C-alpha cells in the first residue's frame, strides 16, 4: 500500500500555536530532512532529533524515553504561556 504524500509547505507559515516536531534521525518511512523542513517552516517551532531508527516508537526504547521527556517539558512550558 502506498501512502499519499501531502505537501503542506505553503500552509506552515499560518501555524500560530506552540509546535513541537520530533523526528528520528534514521526514520525509514519519512526522511529526516522532511522533519527539519517542517519545523523550519513553522515560526518558533521546536525541533527534537531522536537518535533512533524507528518511525513509530515503542515504550522503553531510548527514543521513547527522550520523546516523553521532551513532550512533558514542552507541555509544561506552553501551560505557562
């Protein structure tokens, strides 16, 4: 099955909410450069690179542990805004 590719680059500048983009460095499904491009197109977005090869992270993996820590931190920060 082939996934449909969506091009949202033109819409990114309209995003006006706090944004966290998390991407695995060796993601076999979505290239790392796409995650970087997504984050760079959203003003003020925070980008977190995970040293992981999985597209979907599993509980207990190093990438999962980092993801949950970054997400918790991000959510605490935006509550203060």
